[in-house]
């Protein structure tokens, strides 16, 4: 069993004894203005990504630039991992690869704690990836705990590149945002909201 075997919310809920809530997770709608570089990158990339309409194209042309922007916001003092194995507890199905992992450690050669955000890329609707993303978040929580990093909340996102749905794991409770953020073009205000949400768990650690 691996992360990708968790196909439904009910499956991961039962496996890890979780409480699942659907709420307005980010009611204040904070925003972080994207850099000129990101704006130009997305102006160039979005049409190509949407026209290709594949997970690979949207992952490379939309998701990766947004996550690299987060790393730049913190002056490269956090690490971003793409398509890396994250084997935490194979006996519980907490193994396999994650599309993207953000860690608040500057070490970039191997995944180190504290892992703060998991991003799962999907070719279909965000609902399809919720079970898998939650399993990866549980793995991140246990990974941190095993290294004496007691992080209050792990963040997660399931995204098609164009559509983003965010999650938060605190103790045994998973909150799923009832709002999806949709990127229509390079000037979309939701880009600023996505950047703000992705930066929150790092800011809360007061490491920078």
C-alpha cells in the first residue's frame, strides 16, 4: 500500500482515526503580491499549460513556478522537493512519492524536518486527490514528530494547476477549505491568495 492507494476521504479517515471538517479555512483572504518575475512567467506559461491540458504541463508551467516563488520569498532558506520518495511508515501505507514537499529547512539534498506543506497535483478535479493528500499530510506530521519537531499544523493542497483546494491537519483533525481558488489568467487575484496561504505555515514558525 502507498499514498496513491488512498482513493477516498473515508478511507484515510478510518485508517488514521481522523476527524474531517469542511470549513471556510481562510476567511480573511490575505494576499501576497506576486513578483514581476512570476507575473511574467505565468503570462508566458498559462496558455501553453491550459492548451496542453495535461498534469505534467500544468505541474511544470504553473505549480512549480508558484512554489519556487515561495522559496524566493524566504530568500532560499526553505527547501522545495519535487517527485521525491517520502517513505515514513510503509506498514501504514505512508510511503511512495509526493509531487511537491515544502520544508522549513534550508537543506536541499534530502528531506529534513520540519515538513510544512504537501502539494498533490492532479489531472482531474481536486476532490479526486483529497484522500491521497491527507495521507501524505499524516506522514509529514509523523515525520516531524519522530524528529522532535512538534509543528502545530501541516498544510496541504490538491491542485490541477488551475484549481487549488487547501487543507490543514492539526492533531487528528483535518480541515478542508470549502472554497476552491481558480487561476484564470496571470493577473488573477487568486494567485496572491494562493501565495499567502502557502507562506502561512512557514511564517508561523517565526524562523525568518
